[in-house]
C-alpha cells in the first residue's frame, strides 16, 4: 500500500466528472457502476448523482462498506460458489436490494439456504459465460424459496490482441446472444427482467433488449481503454508520480502486457486501472483532498 515516501496516485476530479457524464450519455442503457474501477466512496457518489442505476461489488466486506454509506442497490458481480461468501451476501441482503451472479446449481442451493436462515431474499442473475446450462440454473432458482430469478448477465472477456482488435464485433455478438437467451427463458416461462451486459468496452454494443451496462474503469480510465479506442488519452483522469512503477507491476492485460505507459505529458498511467487500486490506500485529488481507497479484503 502506498504511504509516506511512496509515489502518489493523483486524480483529476474535473476529468472524472466529465468521464462519468460522457459515458452515461454514450450508453443506450442505464449504467451499473462496478466499484472495482475506483474503490472509493467519493467516485461512487459521483456516479450515483450522474444517474447510475446502482453499484456492483465483488466481495461482501467491500459491499458492506458501501451499504454503510447509503448505497442500497447492489449486485454481487462474481459467480461465487463458496458457501461462506454466499452466506455473507445473504446476511447483507437484510440491508439492501441485492442481486447475485450465479452459474452453478449448488451455489443456488447454498444461497437459498443461507437466505432462509437470515430471513432475507435475494435476486439471481444467471451468468451465461462458459457455456453453462442457463435453463437448468433458472429452474433451480424458480424452485428456491428465498430467491427470485431476475435475469441474465454476460461479460466480454478480452484475452488476445486479435480479440482486442475486434472488440466491437465481439461485444455486439455477445449482446445479440444474450437477448436471444433471454427470449428463450421467457418463452419457457421464466422471468427475465434484466439482461445485463458487462464490461466498459461494451458501451457501444448496447443493442435493444439489453437493459443494463455494467462498467468499472470509465471514471478514472486507463491506457488499455485508450488502446481499445473506448477513451482517448486526454480522458485518463489518473496519473502516478515517477517512482510509482512498482505499484503498477500487475496492471498489464493479456492482450497488452505492458503494465504502464508514459503519456505525452510525462505522466505514468496503468494499462489496467483495477490492479493499481489494490496497491494504494488513497487518491490525491487536484482539489487537495485525499480519497481513501477501500482496502483489499479476502471476505
């Protein structure tokens, strides 16, 4: 974690606000803000004020941090199968409206059992990645006593340079496939109110039938989004002081292995913003504020 004597991570609040406004206007569906792209309460509040439909989190302890600050519409945006983690999310559902990504029948049973113990209810978004049997999981949710099938979610995973080059075509194909899957579920009698497309690079692929876009990296930006053509270099709202290269050691992408780049103005920026935020404790803003970064947690 960064501290005294270590390179600071600077954030441009004016650019953050501009990025949020532009991205929300660009998306043809409401944006759900994945907080892993900044891990701060301050930026999440800016996203909420700009019209985000809620937030997405990965771990229960991080979720609790945001619920304690008044965020009440949450999605657990990872298909956990660990019963202990699902137990914690079931408990958290007493204090917020919670939807959980699931891709396994046993996980459906675990979450339902936990929700019954706590007297809570949760919605389920079936994560369709990886060729899972969506209908089988939908039937399992329908049988559950304390769960409701809300819909489906899919995430664009870019792993190669070829995929990066064709990210728009891939995103459009994913979106079309999701809309078709939702129609099949509805035809079989399953509710499917939400069809959530995930990934900042999918912003231009929100086709009719997609009801929500989940995105994390757009407020601060990174060099990877610039390389993909989603943002421009001037949109990046974060910079790291010289000497901060070790903070970005894990910030490469499979299709862009350089963990950081040097901008034309000399500033260092990460290729992928999310890993950087696991190594810093605060963002230093142009307004002279220090925004705490939610510490990485294991639960």
